C-alpha cells in the first residue's frame, strides 16, 4: 500500500538536469523524507513545479524509511523506487542553546534567502527568523553559524539567538529574533557599522562576509547577520583588511565580496518574473540563465556546475544583474 499523493508536499528541491536531483518532502503532514531522482527520469520543467512532479512520483513504499532513490526500471523505463533506507543524516554538532523548536511546529512565511524564512511557532503570533539546512551539504555552514552566535551571545552584535530547529531527533538549524522594519546598511551608515564591526573584532572574531545586506539597520539599532564565514583569530592584519573593505561593501561596489570563489558553483539569485515556482522555492528558467550569461560573460565558467536551487525576490532585473558578482556566492 502506498501513501496518497494528496498527502505529499514538496518542501524544497535542488535540481540538476544532468545529474541527481534532490527533494525534501513532507508526507501525511508529519514525516519528512528525502528523495533523490536520477538524471533523465523526469523532465526538468516537471521537477521544478510541484503540481507537475508529485503526480509523476511512483507509489511510496511502506515501512520506516526517510531516504529514497528513484530511477528508471531497466525493462520498462518507468520510474520506481530503486531503494528506500532509514538514513542517519548529519546534524549540527555544536548546538548549545537549551531551547529547541520542532521544524513541524514552525509556520514558515516569507522566504528571505535560500534557507532563511520569516516564521511563527504554532500558537504564537510573534514573528521570528528560521534558518535551517534543507539538505545535508548545508549542515556544515549552519553548524559554524550556531557556534558564532554562541561567541556573541548577549552582546547585541547580532539578533538574539532563540533556540535550535529540530527535525525528528537531529538539529538542523536555529531560530533568531526578527529585527522589525530592518533595512540593509547604506554608505551613510558607515559610522555605526564600523563601531559594530570593531565590537566584533574586539572579541577576536572576523565576520568574513560584511556585504551591506549582512548589516541590518532598524531605527537606532544595527546588527550583523550571516555568521557562517565567521572565525576566531588574533590576526590584526586580517581584521584591518576586513575593516578597510567596509566602505566598498556598503557602497555595493564590484569585487567587494569577501566570500571564496569556490562556493560559486551552487548559488545565485534572480528575478521571480523569470522563474518557475515549486512550493516555496523558485527555480531559474533556462532562458533567463542564458540571458544572465550573455549579459555577464564573466559567469560562463559557472554554467556547467550550476544548480538551480537558490533564488530570492528582488525589485528589478537591472538591479539583480548589477549585483550578480556579490549574490552569486550567497
């Protein structure tokens, strides 16, 4: 007996037309399952749109499993579950907060970045920010960021850390305070951003990614976010270099990004007008991808390894294309 298709919800996906694609699904409102689909099993457009994909999935096998692999049957060519297993997926190893929130108790709202959402805990009206690993390859960055929030706990350098996000028995993310009416820093905020960065450096910590969008300004309060590149160090030269780059970062000038180019193969942001939607995820349409490469020829090296799984709402295509050197690494 299989699960009814109406009880399957696509949560997140990572699509690759030339290799395995990955899906995070909610079954019967309480079971999270991770499905890998082999290349050429489904059309790319179908995988990018939940109402098309879900009816095409083969019947879900019974039993206690959370990890399945779909491939074509050798004889008929029809999709089938080649295997289903109970996998112990990686988790955040350095969780430190006493409070935990069950992922299924979070009501996710507006998507802010790839794995960052406005959210509410079921039964509460207070808006918070939830950040979590959708897939196993994102756990390491979440782990690093959890540690960094421990380093700055109760310092008001970043938003208040409210607790861990748990999926079944493993920590996959965290919840932080939502900064109301926040905006990215601008050049006029240089003074307050400099003082904030000095406070971070005084704790022996380098942020590692001080682009303007990682400073949130709300009234008289300014905080830093996105600490996955943060590290402890006594290197004064590295701190000085980070501080020296601050003006260019706030001005959003080209080449201001401090993230390593090795991360560039996975993420980019694009306009929703040029996207196909699937659940709360957006996926880059191939036609728009071609437009990006024609407009920004420097990105052609990213075409082969590119995965179409990270997009964000922006105000205009012109703005987005002007920012692509910065956001391609987010």
